[in-house]
C-alpha cells in the first residue's frame, strides 16, 4: 500500500526537471497524477507513460501558466477525469535574471503571472474540489530567503510572494483540514540549472554540503508533505538547499 493510494495529484509544469520528478514520486507513492505543460508535449507524454508503467492513471494537459483561464481549466479537468483532487503542486516557473534597470515590463508581468497569480488561481480552483486532508504545495526558491547574486530582484520577489500567499491559505483553509506549504529548492541539477553549467561554480561556493541537489530530493519533500506524515505542517516553508542559506 502506498501512502497516496486513492489520491489524485496535479503538478503544474510537470513535464521535466523538478516537476517531472515530483509527478513520478507521487505516482510511486500511489497517486493518480495529472501534469500541465506549455510546449513540451513529447516530454509530458514520456512522464505519462512512466506513470502508467507504475500502474497509475496519468493525464497531461496543455496550459500556459500565465493564462489564468487555462490554469483553472487544468484543475477542473483533472478533477473531472481523475475523480477529484487531493494534492496541488504549484511548480511551473521561469527564471528571469537581469539588472533591475534592464527588466522589461512584459517580463515582470509574465513572471508575476506565473509565480504569483497562477498558484493563487490554481488554489482557488483546487479547493472547490478538495476534501479534508487536501494539500497545496508551492515550489518556491531559496533565493526568496537569500539573494547573494545581482540580477535576482524580480525572481526573488516573485518567489517571496508565495510565502505570504501560503500563510494566508493556511488560515483560510485550516478549518477545512486543508494544508498549504512552500518547498524552497536550492541549486538543483536540472536542464535549467545544470550542476556542470557555467554558473555552477559560484553556486557551489555557497552550498554547505558542497554539491547540487537532485530533483528527487525536492520530490521527497513534496511527497512527505502530501502524505499522512505531513498532516500537521501548514503555513510555513521547508528549504531543501544543502545549506545554501545557512
């Protein structure tokens, strides 16, 4: 018996990297899983196939996280096709890095739409389907807690907003037995930020453990929060960064 047997989870931005790792881990724990993707339909299909090989049901839904109607539609379609919704993981993200004077207004608007508006819209839609025991987990960043490099003002601001949103959700949803948490990843070996990439040396210098994390490390934290052992955690954050913020 898996810890998430009979549960339904939706992971936004679940076609690759941390999102794909979360989708596979929750499926391994017994959940039926839906993921959203923006453009990588082939990658999303691979994740679905891997979940189905594990014996679970899976669904890939095309949705631009900057489109509030698409986000709401993905939540509602997940609940309709998989029979409900128990776990929402707000993972879709972008990484705008530039000096503040070089930030285009369009970049600011899209980043805030994906990192702030979309998680709130998704949560609003999700709680209409969730019963007691529902979980909302938003993927933040340790750069919300520490900003050691220039060019991070927009990214750090957008991820910091998730903390305030999560505290508010915890208060709103606590009486209904639904929890809300943030997981802050640190430097994680993905296509977006490879451990052997051109900027890895600067990051490694700040990591207490001396190496990048693996997407499975983030997925394990999400699985804990989604499972029965995470039932009394709400309104706060867990940082999985190897000591970057120590």
